[in-house]
C-alpha cells in the first residue's frame, strides 16, 4: 500500500501527463540569426564597399575648367558704343590718327561708350569630375564639364596637378577625353562591362560634389535603358546613389571596383540630389572614347531614315504586336535604306539578330555596327515580315540638302477642300500668302483648320501641318488629297505622313471607340 503522500503525488503526475497529451505540440521555429551573425554580414558588405572605393578612388580626378571673358558684341539696339556717322565727337581728335579718320570710326568698328567695359560678360569657371583611363594621361569626363573652356586643369587624388593639352568632345553622347601634359604612370581605373549589370546591383558613385573632393556615395542600379532628351545618343543607367553638381564626369563603380558608368545627370526639382541620377554605360563610353582618342571624332553608322515610336493605335493599324519596333516615317534618297528597299511606313523590328524595341535601341545598334558591310534588317510591311540586306555607311557631318519636289503648274488660289469624315480642311501649299521655311523641299497640302471635336484634332493635327502623303500615296494638290482621303474609312483609320515644326512624322487618324 502506497503512502498517502506518494499516492497523491502519483495522482497529480497522472493528471499532468493526461493534460500534456491534450495540449497541442509546441511549434518549432527556425533559429533566428544572432546579432553577431548579422554584424558579420554587415561588416562583409562594408568591406566590399571599402575595397571597391579604395581600388577606384586613386584614378578619380577633379576637373577645373576656366573660360576667359568674351568681348561683348556690337550693341545694335542703341545706347551702346559710338559709330561712324553718329552725332558724337571724333574719338581720334587731338591725336596723330585724326588726319587718317576725319569721319570718326571706320565702318564696322566702334568705341565702347563709358561703362561698356562693365557690361563685358565675366569669365566662367566650373568644377567637375573625371576618371583616368590611360596611365599616359588620358581622362574621361563629360562634355558639359569642359565645353567652351579655354584652360582645363586636372587635380589627382594625391594632390598633383596637370594642365590639359588636348580636349576632344562628343556632344551627342556628352562625353569628352582630356589629354594631360607631361603625365606618365598615372593610376588607372579598371573598366567593367555595363551589359552585365542588373537592376538591384550595388554601385558607388565617386566624385567631387559641391567641391567636396573624393566623395563616395552608395546605392543600387534603379533602372536601365533610360532616355534623356538632352542627350540624343545614349541610353542611361539610373541609380539612387547620391549624385550632385560636381559629380559629373566621375565614375559609377561596382563592388569589384570596376567603372561601369560615367555619372552625368540628375532628375531634380531643386537642382540637388533627389534619389534619381543617371550615368552613361561604360561600354558606350569606351566605344566613344576609343574613337575620340584615335580619330578626334566619333564616326557613327546610319541607315538614312527618319523614325518614330509606336503607340497602341498605330501598332494595331500596322499589325505590330506589343508595340515593339520603330516606324519609318521617311526614307532619304541615295542612302543605305533607299538602296536596300526600305519603305515609308515599314516597321523595323530587328537588326543583325538583335530585337529592336524603340527608336533609341535601333539607333544604338546601327551607329556602332561595322561600316560598309552587309547587315540583316527585319521589317514588317503591311503586317508581313520581310528580311532586307543593308550596308551601313558613316553618318555624314552634314546631311545633304533635300531637293524640292516637282513644282505645281499653277496655284489653286484660295480654294480649299473639307473632309467632314475626319474634320479637317486643307489648301494648296502654293496658295499661302507667304513662304514658310518649314515646307521648303517638301510637297503636300497645308491644313487650314480642324474641327475642335473632330478626328484630326484628336490625333494632334492642327493648322499649318503639311500633309505629304495619305498612306503611301503622295498628295501635292487638294484634288489629289480629296481623291486619296475619300478612299479611307474613319473607322479603319488612315496614316498621314506629315511635316511639322519638329520634322517629319506619321500620324494615325482614327475614330475612337
């Protein structure tokens, strides 16, 4: 027989066992990292930043530009200098030159009036950044850092200073190379591969913001393929690494210490950092700088077409899926595109096996392609895919002036044609009271007015637009326009090839809904 106390203990134990069986099993949680482990990870990232900055910083330089005061131009508005024939005392009176210039100042010259010297524009100075890409003294920076400078001084991170002896620029990509005098064995940056970058990759920006030399900021790649209107021939990397005035021309560096971009611009309402900065990809910078160093200029390939993007309606009309491709709005005569058989209203969707997403992507692949060599171009023409062979040629420094079309035999006076279906009225170009330089070298009919609530107005057409073609049919008189437009349906839509103050374009007029 058990002792009473022992009996009570077993009863309590039995109750505890039964209770434990009735309770749910404890949930097992994954072991959380310790504070020490988190600290190790943070320190590892810190060391990566430190190593990358240490590798790149010696090659980052301060670029100081100076421009001299420029003499003010002759004041043609009155109140400025004194000229020949004006009611003013001869400035040479009482001097040995009085006999030579009895009528005062010679034609085309003037003497500054009192206080004019105070109005002379002052010199300009600026501070930017750059990166040494060749130990013999070649610095890569932005064009806008050195543009218009009379003297450029480059200061290294170790305090040494060098004068620039040669500056080569490419405004189209906003890049420049500066050659330094008496330089050798300079610390050189290691250049990476910007095509390997992915959104979210860590990067650091190095430069001299607000003249705070050798400043390092960290961030990530926020976007790729960005386009800026101010730079016509570059697609930018976007980063949230802090970029401020003075950072221009400095490097954007990956965690390997390799330069993968040249810091160029910021998007800001205040002029300072607001989380969006842009850098030129180093692969483009290498291509541009190699040509500037070798030839002093950049030779780009071209096809000889004017191009535009596609909106949803335009893509649907042309049978293009996903709005991928570029619309050919004009084919210039005697160009590679004309020789290859490219036509207006073709949609270019591929070049040498590379898919073409938009105008800038086509421009990018064409301008860097081999010259005078056959390339394959894929176009959609009336919804059907076609393969064409085209030989890319160097972009002329100045495209030849376009020849004018045939002249009309006679003007049509004030006669106009009104299309009620599309809501626009046109007149012959020759009936205009004054010539317009915008139309020179082009034939067509001029939009006289549009209905505010009409299809033409909704498509963005306004008075003064020159309609060159209806679809692919050229129109040079209002009679030809009337015949062409009446074949079209507002429900199906019609493509107009037009000329505006911004150049040639293609516009789709289509009834909505």
